[in-house]
């Protein structure tokens, strides 16, 4: 026997570890027909949930609800700017702990998709690029540039190594089955010329060298270098084909709704059209569908992209901003997932044939080698319903713009346009206890900037983010001009050409005016100013509202007064160009530097409490203590009355607000015709004539039981009098269920169904909130539902004539197809 040295023990331990890991390793391979996970062909439903857009406390619930909604996987980008805010100084704390996020996904028994990017777009500030990266000398982002590639590789490797250390890749027994490099580069590649082609090849090689043991994907990359799998993003991807016939067809971003910008209406995509897009994709050979977003969440702090992305990133996703079920979308898609899963084996193993029935009606049949069949019957006509005779397989009514899923090709298990899931109308409930707000206030100190005093001077109008590194939205530009002849200059025009986004001007300490760019681009600011003899100080405050995140070379889009020109125009059009004057600069606000948003008392800061707070005053800080609404329902703060600024609760930023920006009064509709291609902004919008965003999410974990503090920085002037805290609860729930389908009703947040306000089984009319009895109904229509549901958190039963007991009035009634309409309160 030989004594073993310590290195042998380490060797044995490593072997054992490797052995255990490989025992539990999940093998992910693929071919044209599907992903193959541990030898099994799979159809995958996945949903995007971006970890920094919620809180650690919210993650388990969101992930569980995704699982309950029939998802197999959760997908997230990685957010470089948040993880490496300063070069080589990393942050993975709190809701940036992506390892923990993926571990929770694994604990829930789900797979994961890791989209590293590290350019992410995502309506995220600067597409996820840290500002130090942009400001590195000689760098060119997203192209064949050695400085950029080096930084991208270092960050990608860091993320991969962290994931490897936590054994997160499927090859190590973890949940990650796919990883993505870059993001939609193919959309803008031509603008980068040959260097773009070289770059994307390098991306592929760099990613492959990471050796993660699971396939890599590239979305919207029509020429993806092999073995990168190219995938599709859009509202519809049924006609997409990967560039390699051996790659499976995957829909990495099924845009389930759309994002919103300040001043825009709230976009919605119907449950019917969402389901239609998914079903069409699987009908045409798709095998993985990832919803973008499944939970959109909140752009906390200054993470919103730009220009002008709102703080809410709700996206009309199946889970709303607060994590509640967005019904009927969540439920309808859940049923769709279950229906498609019935055909999983046949879709991924079988052969596909299409039969054209004319008038845009197509029957797709998947046939397994064992003879089993699974069918999709689609009607892509956007206005004409169809009746399709499949002979021995039955007769089907097929609404316009819908897909019917036929199990065994002869049993309708789902139609994308027939929504049986409940509708939930969420309402905001005022919380009296938390709403007696007493305001303290303090003006933003401007003594220095009104006198032209900054931190540094240069004879040039500088680009904003290159100077600020985006540590603040605000940059002061100051200069002075010596005036001799007041007959020319006492009534002059100040003209400022800025690249955006907002501008405020002062002359000799007096406010001149304010303007913002309507679309977030260049604009010219012109105001009459009165100049005095001698030195005049011109002070300009420029603010950005989210840095661009999309488009070729978006990183080069200038912000601030970059280059100007800034001019004074006097009598007889005499002009002084101030662009090359000596400009003094100051980054950020004094209040930001003093951390006025922090509830801890600050030396030298005295909030005013004994004078009435000002209304409509620009550059003003407001502060109020409040008691958190009791219970567990999500909390929002209603900022109606405020202008534009940022809000903090207990020192944590809940995001920018811009309550005073009212959306157009036209272009909204109470009803939404799901038929025809969904184009955001063109249909299904709501919220016309209201603030584009009025309520702001205050996550429960930001709140304390006793005293909480809300701080507002008001940039343009507002009135905090009506600011109040509210909770988001389910108001009314409704369901319309066809005979033969399942009624399912449930309340959220542990509440129970208290009352059935309306219930009729027959031919009721109207919609949720306006149901009416039809010409006939079952006499037990109300009592059956009451008995099954009242007092319960959720209830459900098959809607059949038997369930409602008696025959219904006139003769032959059993041949009529009945429908149940229910309206209840939680
Ligand atoms: C895609 C992009 C996503 C997101 C989406 C729109 O182009 O990959 O990150 O920005 O558009 O919501």
C-alpha cells in the first residue's frame, strides 16, 4: 500500500466532482426538427424576465407564475452597465445577482436562456453599454475594433465563468440550455461594412471558445457563422427559416406587446393575436417560442433607455409590471401551451404536410412514424371567418385570423380567437392611512451656476455624455458675454441648437424658459433675452432622458449642446456666436451631490417645513414621510400633479417621472380588433388624453413597517398636493366560456371571490362590465356559479348543459350552443 499525498486526494475529489456533475449533466443538442434535451425532442415555451426590472423578493413569485403559465424556460439578458459601472469594478448585489436569479429558475424546475449580448438593446439605457466603454480613446462599439473586442471578451468571459462556477450550464447540471452572443446585429450590419462581417465571425469564435457545453444562438443574424443558430425576433416569425437547414427554428423574441415612450399611448396586443402568432409559428415548424417580455417590470433609477422610455416597462406582458396575472392573456397562452404540448412528440418527430383550402385557410398535418397525427388549421384572412369541412375528421368553424389546434387531427382543443380565460380588471385602491402627506421642500441651490461657476472650463460646447459619463441626467453649460451697445442687445434672441433632450436657460440668474424635444432629437431653442451693459452670464441646463439603445451606431448619437451653435441675435440681425466662447461646466445637481434623496439627515441641508411648499416651481426638491399601505398588494405612488423629475423611496430610486406629459386624445379604442397584423401605435392603444405614466411602482421590499420617506426632484414645476399611495388590486373578474370548455376564475394575492355580480348560461351579450342576458338562459345560471365559486380563492368546472342542470326553455334548445358569461368581484 502506498501512502497518498494531498495532491492525490485533491485529484480524487476533483474526479468525483466531475463525475457527479456529469451524472446530472443535461445534454442539449439539436437538429432541424427540435432541440434534443437528454435525448428527448422538445418543444420549448420560454419567457423573458429581466432580473434588474424587479426585485429579488419578487423573483420567486414571477418565476412560479411563469411555470404555472406553462413555460419551460426563463430568458434574461445580462446588463453590462449595471454590473461594471466603473471599469473593473463589478456589482452583482441585490437585484443584480443574476446567479441567484438563475438558481431560483433552476429550483423551480425550469430551464434558462442566457442572452449575454453584451449589447442588449432592451429599451435599456445605452443598450446596456457602460459609459466608460464609449468614452475609451480609440474605441468603436460593435465592430472589428480591438479595444472594443477586448472589453467585450473580458466581460463575456467574466459572466460565463461566474455561471460556470455556479454550475449553471446544462452541461454542468444547471438550467441554461442556450446562450446568446451579440443581439440583432444582422439588422444593422451593413452600416459597419466589411468590419461588421469580420466582427460577427469573431463574436462566434469568441463565444465558442468559452466552451459552455450548450448551443449558442445569434438572433436576427441571417448569415450566422456556424454552428451559431440564427433565430427570429418580431411580432410574427412563421415564415422565418434559419440559414442552416440543420438548425431548429426558434423565435427568440415574440413581442407580446410593445414598449412605451413618454407622451405615448399605452400599447396593447390582444391575447388572440398573441396566441395566433405562436400557433402559426408552431404550425410552420417552429420549436421554441420565447415571449419578449413575460414580465416586463420597471426601469428603476435611470436605467430606462432612450430617448424617452417610460419608467414602466409593462410591455402588456402576461405578468403585469407588479407581477400580477395580466388576464386573459396569461390564461389564454397557458391553454395554448397545454394544447401544443399535446402534440410535442408528433411535431418534433413527425413529417409535415400542408393542404391549402383556398381563402387563406391551411391545414397542417404532422404525422408521426407510428401513425399518430396532430394538426393546425389556420385562417390567415383578416376579416373572413371560415367553415372547414375535414370530412371524417369533422367540421370546424374557424374565425378570421385564427388557428385551431386539432389533437389527433380530429378534436379541437384550442382556437386562438376563442378566449375562455378570465379577464381581470386591475384597479388602484387608495390607502387613507398612508395619504396624509406633509411636505418639506428645498430649492435646488443654483448660486454657483447662476454666476457661471462650474468645475472646469474649455472653449468648446461639449457632448453631454462624454463629459458626464452619464452619472446624472443634468449638465450645466455656462458662459459670459460682454455687451457694450445696449441699443443692439437689450432686446436680443438667445438661440441654442441642442441635440436634446431638454433645455432650460437663465440670463444673469433670471429664468428665461424651458423646452424639450418632442421626439428626443435635435431642436432649436429661441427666447427673447434682455442683456445689460457689461458682463452677462448665460446659464444653460441640459438634461438627457434615457440614452439611445437601438440602431446602427446609436452610441454615436450626440446629446446635449454638443457643438451648438449657441448664438445671440440682436437688432439688425447682428449675431454673436458663443460656440467657441469659454464655457464652464458643472455635472449634475447640487442636490444629487448632497444626496437629498437619502432619508438620512445631511449636514448643511435644512428642509423647509414651516413655509407653504411652492407650486409650479422648477428645480425643487420635495420630501414627505408616509406609512406603507398595509397588506401584500403591490404599492404604487400616484404622481398626478407633478411635472417631470425623479422619485426615491427610502433612498432608492423608483425611476424618472414625467406625469405632466399628456398623450394625444385620439388613437385609442375601447375595443380592440385582434384581426390583422399587429402594428404598435396603430391599434389597440389605451390611455388617450392622460399622463403617459401616472403611477409608479414602489416595490414592497423598498418599504419599512414604520416610517418611509418619499423624495421628489421636480425639474419643471408641479404640485405635490395630490400625491398618494395606492395598492393595485383585482377589481372585477369576468369570463366568457363556450360550452364544452373550462370555466376558471381566480383572485390574486390570496383574496377570495366575494360576489357573483352577473352570470348567465345561454346567449348573453356584451363584455366584461356590460354583460346582458340574451334571449334565453338556464335558470340555474347564477346559483351554479355562486355555489362553485363564492368564498373561494379560485374555482373551476366544465361548462356543460349538465352542469347547469335543467334543459333551457324552448324546444330543441339542446342543439343550441350555449355560452357562459360571469362577472365577479374579489
Ligand atoms: C429587439 C431587441 C430587444 C428589444 C425589442 C423591442 O430589437 O432585441 O432587446 O429592444 O427589440 O422591445
